[in-house]
């Protein structure tokens, strides 16, 4: 495991020496802060910029081979102190309107060598670019689950070459992986949910990594997953993981791009012409392990390419579970439908169907007009993602003889929808033909207006 650092002196020459043996796809305000109350140590460390041995992420490893030599590595000053929740809540408010570059600079200034960037080989390259632009030394680590795409490994190599750094790779415990695969097979997550596999390959690996740090930097954004990440703060005391000192409050979590839209991240990556994962050119947005990731189709939310065979509630792997502010609200909505969640598909062109109304549709063998009905849950981010296209479709079909409806199929209605309406996951779209009692399930996951309209026109 190599250690990933760069220094202000190395930074300015890194772009000129970023060529590699193969072509990797590229895309085309700093604030002034007061240092922590350790001025003598900070000043000495900054002035000397001396080379020394650094602590790896897993500072107390179980195996000797988990650490490699850290020679010729430039380190940032060790300036971090035990986290105080109130201090970082206040800091989060102060940085609410700060730029990602300013936030990154503050994080690196406060924690020096005790903080590292979590890099997944996707849009997180923006974090590395921001760290690079600060001119400060920085560390980068990544979790290699053993199930990543070849393109992701190529991206790792391109990023290392581009910035002149070494990524600290963390691997799952081989004994735990072996036990899981031997008992349940290579693809058990398709049948019993992905949480167990993610726990072995990712969560426990991350826990080991973070035990060697006092803070970490993630690429979470509020718009990535409206149902689970809508309230992530700029900085917080990590509620799920422990840091170097152990115990509550021993780890701080930074989310510099929390308030940035995905399109703005990509505008930044293109402007800086940095390496990106070539899978993005193939329709992948959120990139994880190869068996659990696929391209996003028109009308789908970016997280829908992850664990696509499961309901929306399972679109997290556990790495950021502590940041899910509204998890209890989502859980309540999924179990009994009583949670206060704003309704969607609310327009005069879409008919709201009750349980008796849907049952009548099922009984009719000779309807006056055909119906298109979406089975949805208002808390589901994938239903939210297709709201615009479904509303537009309803407007186009107004007066055409095709009725467009919606049926909320979560809570108490979920069992009925699964048994009688072919509900697999949200959203499910059904077409009730004019002269047939059996509804036809929309087979595609393309939920743009043109695809849905083609489906309706082919059947009415």
C-alpha cells in the first residue's frame, strides 16, 4: 500500500509530467484561516517541510504486510485535535456558502497529515483537483473491493500519474471474503441483498482505514440521492466511524461538494481537463463494483444504476449511513405509509387512483378507454426522478383517449400491489388496454417521454 501525498513544490510541475502509456479520457478564492492553537508546532512543520515517515491509514494493522515503505513522502503538519461536535457544527454553518476549494483548504489546514481523501475512481477526482489547487500536501485512499471494473483500475493509474501521487489502497480481509464466497457463492447479493457483501468488502475495510485518521474527505452531494443525502453538512463529527484516538468524536467528516450540483462538478472536471473514469462515457454516472453497477438510462436518477434489482431503500452500501438524516422518515413511509412526505405527480392531467379504483380497473374486461398507471412511493428518489417526464407525458396524452393515473403502492398497499399489480420495485408502470382485463407491465427502465409514449402508442 503506497501513500498518496504531494507538496506545494511538487504540485506546480505535476501537470507537465502527467503523460501515460495509454490514453485516458479527460474532461475539459481561497480564504484566509486562523491556525489551531498549536502555533509553534505548525510553524515549525510548515517552515521545514521535512521528509519523514508517515502513519499509514491502518495505524494498528493485524498483519505486517499491510504497510509498505513510506520513503520519499512529504507530509503535512500534524495539527489535529480531538473533535468537538459544537465546534464543527459552528464551522459547518460558517462554511455553508464557501466554495469547495475554500472548504478543502480549510480541511487540509486543520488536519494536515491526519486527513485523507476517499477516492472511488468516479467524480471524486474533483476532490483531488481541489486539494491539488490548494498547494497543500494531501493524502488519498481508495477501497479496492476486488470487484471493480477494469476501467476503474485504469482511472486509478491515470490519476496517480497526472498528479504525481500514490493512492493508499485498502483491501478487505481475505478470510472474511473467503468465508462469504464459500458459504454463499460469488453473487449472493443478487438474492439476499447487497448489505452483507458491502459490509465485508467495503464497510469493514473503511473502518480499518479510518482508524488511522482524525478526519476524512468524501465526495457526497445532496443531489446524488434526494432520499438519503439531502441534508449532509459541509463538515461534521462522524457519527458512524471512529478515528485514530478511538471513541465518539474521534473522527471528523468533510463533504466539500455537498452543495454542488452534479452538472457543475462535470463543468469543473472539463474545465480542468483531468482524468476521469472512461465508464462515464458509456452512460455510467455513479460507479461502484462491476456486478452491482450499470449505465443509467434516460429518465433515471443517477443512483438507479446501483443495485438496480432492489428497492430505493437499499441504494446505500453503509459507508455513509450515519449521514442519512431522514432515514426514519423513509423507513416509516416504506412500512406504513404514514410519514409526512410531499406527494408527486400532482397535476390535473394525472388521476389519483384509490385502492377500489385500481381494483375496478382490474375487473373491467371492456374499458371505455385505456389507462396508463404508475405505481409509486413519493419518498422514492427514482419516482421523483421520472416525475417530470411522466407529467409531460400526461400533458401530451390529454384528450387523446388515454387516461393517465397514479397509485401510491407503498405502506399498506405494497403487499396488494406486489400480488395483484406486478410491483417489483418503484416505480412500476402498467398499461391497462381497452379490451383486455390484464394489465401490461412496461418492460423498459427508460422513463423519458419518447420511450413511454412509444410504449403507449404500440398498445392502444
